[in-house]
C-alpha cells in the first residue's frame, strides 16, 4: 500500500451518537490552527478532504451547527457529548475538516502538521494550497 493510497477511516464523536467514514491516506496532512474557536476548543488539529470522500453513517439528528463572523465555516457538534469530530471549513466549503483524534479505526499512521495562523486568516489562507492534499 502506497503512502498516498486512500483508505477508509471510521470515526465518531465521544459518545458514538455520530458516526462517519472518511477516505484519506494513512499519513494525513493536518493543520494546527490558532484561530479563536480552535484555541477555545483546544482541538486545533484537523485534516481536510473533499466532501465526496466523507460519509455520515448515523446521527444526523444529533448534529448541531454553530457559525460566527463570516458564517462560512459550519462548526458541527454532537448535541449529546459536545465533541466536534468534523466540520465544514471556511477555507474549503466543499470539503470536510476532520479531527484525527476522532478516528476510531487505528488507520491513521501519522499526522504531518502545518501551522495555520488563524488569527490572521485572510493573510494566511494565501499560503495554503488550493487543492486537497489528503
């Protein structure tokens, strides 16, 4: 299996009311963000995939969404346990940002971290590739 081959990763929120599958390599490129919401949540690391490689398996009725500022990012949380396992990022509204800590299948071998200065989002986004790297 090559490093870039897509494999299925199973994930969920803490209470497992929300379950999903995502197809991504075993080594993913993650972003460590310091924006206000990532800092408060303390889950600053996520990797992004096209929405076509994400599938919600169960729990749509347990998802609640929070937006702020530009309202482009859709921060989704479990109504029961409060965990944000994935969300729709402002940078890639046609994708999903996944918390690698919510992958249950032990299929992620490594997360390569790139720092993202979310405090200066408009400037920093110019340094991020426009295509998906996962």
